[in-house]
C-alpha cells in the first residue's frame, strides 16, 4: 500500500491507496537493456468505511540516468511505483483528477449500496393495483 507522492494537500477525501502494476513496456537503448519506458497501473482508493474506487493509468517514464539505472531483474513493485510517482508528482491537476475519479466511484458505490431499492420496506410484500 502506497499513497501518491507529494499529494497530502490534494488527498481531500482521506483515502488510503493501493497500487497494482498491470504491465511494463520495456525497450533496449544503445547503452542500456530492458529499460522501462511505460507502466500500466491501477490505483485503488479506499475510504474509512471500506468503499473503494479505481483509476487505471499509463505513465510514460523519462529515460533513466545511466549512473543510477537499476536493472529490471533487480527492481520490485515499490521501485516501479516510485518511478510512476516521480513522473506524476509535479502534475497537480492530474493527481487531483485521479483522486476525483476514484472518489466519484466511491460515491456511486456508496449510493448504490445504500439506496432505497436495497431496503426491505414493510409494504413491499403487498401487491397494489391502481
């Protein structure tokens, strides 16, 4: 579980986040092999009542610095998530968009689960003819 980098002021909904890496696009360059150039991911936001929503994203990654490059087989999910966060952390509007989309799904799930049609009302067993 990881939260968005540098977004404490934008997480206006008090959500907890879980990242899932869906796929990686990998290419070779003239100096490096197996360079991650793009990451497909899903971010799940969960509110304090357990309601959740998702956001699916694809983030192109900047070319790596050859002096700090980490081989693909030495990476883990947290490293890749940090790379995504590094790319999007300065895009305040995009981060807010992600947060808003997740929260809108949570509201829909909450409203569907707590709608009147889900309740058993005392008169629902009777049939009425008008």
